[in-house]
C-alpha cells in the first residue's frame, strides 16, 4: 500500500495531488456507483452459473479478486510498453496466466474444491469484468491504484454474488455451504437452483438497487 | 513496417515471460496433482468395497495396497478390482463403469460382494451434473443407500422407503437419477462376464 500515498511517477500533471482521494475513489467506484455487476451488468454468466452453492461462490469470488487485482497491476506495470494495437492480446494473456495459476494451485492443494468447481475457474479468464478493468483502468493508471481498483471491482462482484448465492442456496436447497439450515418442514424451491431462478433473482436485485438506492444517491 | 515487427516481438516476449512461470508451477505441482488423482481413485474403490476410508492420503494408499488388487479382465474388457478380506480371501469386486449423464459422462465405482449378488457400495468418480440438483448424487445419503441392495434397480421418490431392488431418486433430478439407474443396471448385468 506504500506506493499509493507516494507521488506516482508518470501520472499526468493535471491530476490533483491528492493520491489518497484517488485511491478512495478507485475503491468506492467498484463497490458502489460503478459496480461491475449491478451497474455495468458484466460477469453475468458466472453470476448465474456459480451461485447455487455458497462454497463454489466463495472460491469463485476469491479467484476473481485475485485475477482482477493481479492482471490490473501487471497491465499497469507494462502500460508504457504495450503497443496499442496489441493490447487486447497482451491483456488476455496476462489474465490467463493469473487464472491458470489459481487453477493449478487448487488442483494440487484443494483437489476436492477443484473438482466441484470444474471448468468454472478457467472461465474466469473470459469474465468481462477482468478485461474491462484492465482496459478501462490498468492501461492508464499506476500499479498501486490499479491494484486497489482490481480488488474493489472483485469485491463489488463478490458481495453481489454472495448475496444471491445465500438466497439461492437457502431457498433452493434449504442449506448454506452444504450445511442444512432449514429443517424437514421446508420444501426446496428447485427453481432457485436452476439458472432461470438466478435470472429472476439477479433481475430483482438490479431493479431494487438501481430503482431505490442509486436513485436516492442522485437526488 | 518496423512498428509491426515490434508488435510481434513484444507479444512473443510477453508470452515467454508470462508463460514460463506457469510452466514452472505446473511442473512443480504435477506430482501432487497425479497423486491426488490416484487418491481419488483409491478412495472411491475402497468406499465402493464397503471398507471404511481413512482421511489421510497415505493411509488410503496403504489400505488399498493391502486389501485391493487390480486385475486385468479378459482381453477386451476393462480392468476391475479384487477386494480381499482380512484373511486374504476374495471378499468382493469393484468395477469402474461410465455412462451418459445430463451434461457429461458419469463414472462410478460399483462394489459387489463375493457372490456378485449384492452391492457393497457405489461411489461417483466423475460427474458434471447440475450443482444443487443432479450433483447431489455425490451426497452421502445417496451413495450410502446402495449398500446391501440387489439389482437390477427401479427408483422411488426421494425420502420414500425403498425395497431391496429400489433406490431413492433425487427430486428435481429425474434424468440424472435415471442415468444412474441405467449405469448401475448395466454394471449388475455385466459383472458376471467381466469378473473371472
């Protein structure tokens, strides 16, 4: 974190000299006003795919925070050398590297979780949030800020997913992270375990957040 | 022109720089990953044989080595596992069998007693069923219910009492339950030919 409060070399001179303010803004943007899921509506495929069991969601979220932060930092470090025309290739390559490392580590040290997640970890590579952040932020900001931005985009994605996962698993399977919570009286709403249930829930979530919370902020 | 070449040179360079550490991590973890695969297989075979499975990988391997023997079947048939009792006499057999599932192949270890009549256990080695629905075939209650059962099977609803030739299907996963039924019935039908 030391490099955030230090004056950043290479930052355009027009920026106000308040690095802490910038870091704060970079962080709050991802979690709130510029949230990747309910404002930018990115990463929806994985939101639908991995939110029916809480355990999978948690691992997926950790993977995404890691991938977004590290990719954003790597792209940011290389930003002065990356040729504009080849930037997409380089970004994808960098993202793939960080994600594959997660996959390999899971496979070696957490084989059971790696099994249940199956191909979803590898699919973080195609998560639009990661590429979106490297394009929109990493390419034009110093590494420290890029790291904060990556973490915050990841966290912004994570808490939305966790909320949806808790509701889906509780209503759909009567359990949380595989542990039975609701007793025998509860009839599972199977629709919530299936992707269609996630669509319904995510849409309601976006509707509430955009219609009520974000509207109030604008006023 | 030189700009275009620079792009290529840069891309190649970045690829080499980033892919080398991955290859290194891959090579370092490769033995662990292979060991994990072995442990998964041994664990499933022991579970299907009805033996209590230790938690520690080393103990799983030890129990497997003393109690289980891999046998090559007749030419053209897949290998199977001979389970020996404490006295070293044959106590059962475990077959690995694959069949279609909803999204991908299901591979199961199916254990039979020495007389090839009753099941000693069933475990699923590989499955890509829907999490929360079909993937519940991996849950303990589902796998446990096969011990002592006698095929060929039919299914009853989840939670209903099942006879010796029936098992509880999973609510909301009728297709997966039927795929499991077909897979087990195929194993029951063929075990006599495959073993020996």
